[in-house]
C-alpha cells in the first residue's frame, strides 16, 4: 500500500517546531548571505576577529558588527581587508560596507589561570607577641605575596 499518506501527529507542539520548516526556506531564498554570515561567523571571520566582534545584522550590503568602542576604532583601519575576506569566503561580493555598534564584550569562555603561589619569606623576628604580632605577621605575608 504505497499510496497511503504517512500518519500525522496532531499532538501539541511548540511554535518553533511549526514555523521553522516554513520560514527557513523563505529566509534562505531572501537573504542567503545573511543566513550564512550569521551561522558561520567563526569560520568566515577567523578566530581573532570572531573573538572581538559579533555580527548583528546584514542588510543592503552593510554588515553590522557589535564590538567594544576601542575594538571598533581598531577594526576601522582593517575594513577593506575584512570585507575582502568575507566576500572571498562567501564566493561573491555581498558585503559592501561595515558598520560598528557598541556591544558589551562577551565574558571569556575559560577563566584566567591563577598564578602559582610565590615563595614567601618569614615575617621579621622582632614583632611583638600576642594578637598584635599575629596581625602584623599576616599583614607582612599579604604584602609579600602580592609583590
């Protein structure tokens, strides 16, 4: 019985599951470069640029990148190289201009490594005894450990 239609599931589904099959082909036809830039930014831009800027939107040949103000100032000097690299990766000249918007930086994916504890020198021997001497010894160790 090959003419029978496949059984359908009429149970409740999320709106994304219903809309995605309908909208995805329409968006790809309308703006395939925008979809590719936003989806494949890490590969298109390279690791250095991808770590410093994120694509926000692509419309009318203008790619809007979100980055910090100092990064935007630095990237303005490399706009022709960035545009040519993106167009080369896309296969045709889609990106004509870059626009920068101030965007909060992403937190680093891994926290920075803690420095190894330094070799501390013992506190001076002529400290007073009792709680004052103990407090001065801790203060001395704290100052020496921070360099």
